[in-house]
C-alpha cells in the first residue's frame, strides 16, 4: 500500500519553484551564511535522511511480503543525522530506536554508506547482521561505537551515564580505553521515555555527579515528537521539565530544520566536550507513519494532525532548503529520492533471502560460549594470595574484604562502589579500609539509586573496567533488577559478544539476622536473578569459599564479560562457630590452595552413605549442624553438598552426590515457590534419578519483624525431622 508520506513528499517537491537554475552553490561553501554546515555536508546528510526514510518504507514492504520482522521506523526523526554529524564517530552512542538517520550519517563518516545494508539485515533478522547476528533489530555497530540497545525504553540511560563517567575516570587512572579520552557520550530517547523514572534517575545521577565536580561528558538528546504510541505528551512539557534544570545545559532545535539541528548539536557537543559536564539537546520532531507498521494512527489522531506532521517532514524541509539555497533542483531531489528507493529495494530483495539463525544452539551461542569459557577459568595473579591471606582464620566478612583488596590490587580497572561502601566501609564493614588502600577514584560512595549504581557498573564494564558495585540489601535489588537483566545480561547476546559486560554485583542478602531488620534486611527472594539467561550467581557460605569465589568472579567476568552476581549471607558475615560456642569452626584461613573454586563446582562435606543434603548459604551451616545430630542421635550418616553456585547450578556434582546415597534432601532457605530447590529437584528428575527426593524450604512469605521471622524461615528442627522421615520411611 502506498504510504501517504511518500506521495506527499513527491508532490510537494514537484511543486517547488526551481531556483537552482540561476545560482549554483559550491560544495565547500557554507550552506547558508554563518551556517556550521557546508554544502557538501548538507548534501551528504540529506542522502542519509533519504536512506533512513526509504529503509522505513522498505521495512514495510518486506513485512508485507513476510520477509521482514520490524517496522518501527525513524520517519520524522531524520533530523538526528545532524546530531551524528556534530559528533565524532568515536564518541560512544546509545541510541533511541528512531535513529536510522544517525546510524547512516555515522556510517558515512566511517566507511561511506554501508549502513543501509546493515539496517536491512536487522529488519530481516539475517545472521549476517553486523551487531546482533540476527537476534534483534537494533542500531549498533562496534566500529561505529554505537552500543546496541534493547527495546526497554529509558533502560539505556543509566549505562550511558556510566560510560560517560568511565571515560574520564579511566583517564584519571591512566587506563587504556576503547575511546579517545576527550570523547563524549551521546544518548537519545523519546519524549514519553523522558518521564520514565529510569531516565530521570540517570539524568539526576549525571547532574548530581557533575555538581560534585565529577566529570560527566554526556549529551542527552530528547527526540520529542509529542507522543508515545498514542499518548500525547503535554505541549511544552519537555522544555518545562528540562530547560531550567540547574547543572544541565539546555539546547533546543527544530528537528525539521537541518542547519538548526546541526548548529545546536555542534554547540552542545562542544560545550560537553570542553566542560565535561552534562547537557540536554531538545530536538522537536514529528512522527510519521505511526508508531510502527501495525499501528493504526487514524484511531487516535485526526487527519488534520497527521497532515500537519507531513508538512513538517524533515526530508521535505531539507529538500526545500537545498533547493532554495541553490544546491539542488527539485528534479534532482526527486531523482535522488527515487534512486535511493531503487537502491534500497534492490538490497532489500537480496537480504530477504539470507539465512536467519537456525536452531536454538545458534541463538544461545553467545551465552553458552561465555559460560563454557567461564567454567575453565580460575584466578591467577601474583598479588592475589598475599593480599587475601592474613595467615589467620578469617570470618566471611573479612575474607570478602581481603578478596576485594586482592582484586583491587590485581586489576587496575577494578572499582568498588555503592551506598556507604567508601567512608563508612559498608553497613557491615565488608569494605572497610578499601578507600584508604585503593583511593577515592576506585572506591567511592554513590547516589542512593540502585539503577544508577548498576548503570555506573554497566557503563564502566563496557568501557573495559572491572566494576564491583554493591547493592546494600537484596530487597533493594528488585527496584533495579532490569539493569542486570535487560541491560547487563543481554549485551553479549545482542552484540554477538562484541560488547562485554564485566561486573561483579555484590548483594548482601538472605535471612536469619537475629532480632534485626524485617523483610528489607532479611530477603530471601532470588528467583528474579536465577531465571536470567547467562549470568553467574555465586553464593558463598564459608570464608575460604567467599574469598576464592570473589577472585573467581573477578577473573571470570574480566575474561568473559559475563555479569556475575555475588550473594553475601549477612547472617554469616561475622559467624565464628559451627557447632558449639567458641569452636571457631566457621572461621577459615584463605590460603592459596583453597583459593581455586571454578564456576559451577560444588563442595561436599563428609562421605555419609544414608543421605545427601543439598544446600547453600545459611543452609550449609544448618545442614552441617543437623548432619552431626543425625549421626549422633539417629545413626544416620550424611554428606552435605554446598552448591556454592546458584547459576549455573553444579549439576554434575549434585548428581554424583545424589547417586552416592540414593536419598536427597534439598535444604533451601529461600522460598518454596521460585526458590533454588526447584532447580535442584528438576536437575535430579531430568537426569532420571530414581532415589528419594524431598525438600524443605522457607515459606512463601515476606519475612516479618521480630521473632515472628523465625516462623517463616526454614529451621534446623524441620530439616532434622525431614531427614529422619526420609531415611526411615
Ligand atoms: C519500559 C517500557 N515500557 C513500555 C514499552 C512499550 N513502548 C515502546 S515505545 C513506547 C512509547 C515511547 O514513546 P517515546 O519515548 O515518546 O518515543 P517515540 O516512540 O515517540 O519516539 C512504549 C510505551 C517499552 N518499550 N518499555
Ligand atoms: Mg514520542
């Protein structure tokens, strides 16, 4: 079906008076007096605008033939070609999904033109597509320094702030970086997205950091078409919200006016580049052809509104301007327009026949490759053991502290940050002394915003550093989990591992804090983490494992780019005893030989033959205590398996230890629904294990305050009773 925008453009250009007959502009002249654009640049940018428009039309054509899978377009937003032109091709870019123009203009700067085919490859989900390998239609290319984004609006802003932060922080630390040290970050998004708390938090983080003198070279670009799908943004809202924000320099331009966008974008980019502070470019645009191919715009907009937008079509404006300026005749504009259509349709026809990902193994390869690599890595490095090993038995808290010192020593790009981690040294003193040892550039307190903390890590990781953010309590992961899930975990997937996301997210969690907290300090919900494809979840219980697993996580994430989550059992931080007061059996030296714990390897205690207890974290201590009682009181001989890694689960170890006794009791301090035990039992069933399987868990409940907490948390008596019943049934 012919698109109205197509016909309108052709008719409007045909009707233009021909002024170029009398005055021919020279290519190196400014396109108009005092313009920041030359005629040559303007013509190139018009070419990118035409390319972007015809890609949108081709997307619909491909869709109508069952060959294309994505029709959200850039039509009306093509003014963003001038934003690309105002930047350097090495400035990292995290882009809105209407960035066809930006992408093509940047591709022109680097290799003159190849961008068209790339976008089409994305639309048809071809494996040849250069960034995601056919996994998603994204704007991204490693050599263009465009980092691909997911479709979750605004979720890329925290990472963008993190990248901006890392550019200057890396320079201050003397570290190598993927981008020149005077780079700036550009991050674009829509007007509706600008209201998202994730966007507002990120902008706030940038402004807050700059306010404190932290360098923050980021240009936020709001492409304001006045609508989000069908919901209008109140006229003037974006200006009202951002124009007078202290610490955020505001620039504005009409996105249909190519020279004006270029002038504003160039001024904004220069401002950010020189001052290393955040700025906001408000580009007003129109949205042509609806939200996506499937969107019937007529259902919620009047014909008059749609027509008014067609009149503001940026292509039409550039065409009129170029004709008026004597750069092109209307006939030449139309010839360029039709030539571009023909070029793109020919390419579209070709790419429509290209292979797509075939088979699940091909789809998940970025994940499986990373995890396979991860399993082979154990930490190495001369600074490591001397730093962790104090020679004396340590608590879990001190072991983690020592391991963090070792990581900061071994990896110049390692940074430890979060709420209260630096000056206070952590709520539980786990990071005590690190600030003094590694300095304020590498150990620092952040704003009180978990999305911002994770965003800093996401940005630092993609910039090549080794971020170790802390989430103060597991309960507070949940308001920011998408930064791990939608951003951290997907980056290698959607970039075919061309971009990596190293980070070790430390989270203090689990229950059993006696007399303290309530649900927010005692949270045992980790299902939201366990179902994220491709991340590694470490859950140490004992000091030696805690040290070793931190070192493993650092080495693995550094080498493979896989995000690691490291769950710290708060209740065991300062535990000393296992069975009896003063036995000191929960302390452990953290010496070299023990400090090699590969990802996905469990640890077995004892060689009992009657029962295998499978557990982790606080469950390990309870399980070991119950095991002794079972031997002493009931004559039941038990082996206890500490999973240590909750993703990927150590399935081989579980199966081996299960077969050794024929009876498995899963002791899971998390919830009955969505807890770890479901994964363990499933692994046994999947393997065809025919022995007895039981599980004991905490309740499907939030954890209340005071002693009532104990009523919903798994306890030793329950474990003991279940074990006796299982063995004697
Ligand atoms: C977090 C999230 N919620 C909802 C959506 C669904 N969605 C996709 S685009 C969109 C509207 C975005 O509008 P705007 O930011 O103005 O960008 P525009 O499409 O107008 O360029 C919505 C609600 C999403 N992608 N992400
Ligand atoms: Mg919008």
